[in-house]
């Protein structure tokens, strides 16, 4: 297993492998040929960036048995998904901001994110794994009242894409078996979500395969796999942590 990140140090944007508490800087392409430069930096001395720069960030809705049962939803025939636009991307340890002029609930949603490593289109389920580079933590922040504010049109993209609403990181973990993982979300240290990845209707491989029938997926694209029960509105000043063992902890503050 490896953990990859992007960071800034002394005015330079870098990428590398996190080994313990040090960043082993690499040259080349994160999703292509790369090699260590020999430079190592203490993690405490760098500023983390998002671990990749997705061309698109897709998010799933209604992908967990437990949440579907609570909300009386049926299993979808195909992954149900929306787009979060690139203006909303936010690295860990940064502030999620309330949108100007919006006073409704802003909701956290802890999720597993699938990071695409190579271009794929129309791939079979048994081929999908080789197009997955790794996995990351996602907080799919949502302005809940916006979603259904106009009865004529559900505003998924607007509700999900305000600046700072697409939080992901801190790293991308490769060569990790996700079936046994759990997603945990805590607010001010109090656990709000703790659910198994195995409860998904559509597994990461199935998600990649199905969505690749709709559109070309490219290196760096992220698919957030949806969330389960326990999502809630954030209070101003609170700290939110999405933790997935084997990947890491994604921390933010809501202001």
C-alpha cells in the first residue's frame, strides 16, 4: 500500500509518497511514469493540496442499503449520480465556507472516493479494477435547502457545488482492499457516522464500469460512492473529520 499526496513547500507545488511523517518527493506524473527525486520533506513543513486535480468529481446518491431502508428508497437500477464542479474542490485542513446569502442547513456527508488512474470507457466490471488508481476520503458538503427549493427542478449541482463544498484528501491510498473498510465521520470529536463500505448497492468496480458506459473517465477523476445514515447540518465553528482506516483522516472547519 502507498499513500500519495500533493503539497506546497517554499512556493513549489510538489507530489510524492507519504512514508511515515515524511514526504518522499517524486518527479514525473502522478498517474504515469514517476520516480523519487531523492528529496524528502517533513510532513509538518508542507501545506497539503488536494491529492489530485480531478477533471470531474461525481457523487452518488442512494447507494447504501441501510440509508435506503431508513428513507424508504428502492434499489436503483443504475448508479444515480451528480456532478460537483471544480470550483468547489478543497483540501483538508482548510475552511468550508457558508455561501453568501444562504442561511439554510449545510450538511456534511462522509464518503469513500474512487480515484481513476487511467482513461476508461465502456469497461466491463472485471476490467474496472485496473483503471482505479486508489481511494481517498470525501466530504460531500451540501446546501440541503437549495436542493428542492424550486419544485420544478431539483438543483443537485447548485446544492453540491458552492465554493469549498468538495472536500477530499488528504492522500490517495493505492493497493487497498476496500470491502472491509468503514467510513467514520465525527463533528467536534463526536462520532456521527460509522458505516461499512460493504453495504453499498454498487461496489467501486461496478460504479466505474457502469459510469464508463455513460462517459469517458480520465486519470484524476473522482467518484464519491455516496453516504449512509448520520449526515447532519454543521454549526458555525465546528470541526469535521472523515476518517477511513488505511486511507487517513480528512479534517475541515465550517465557518
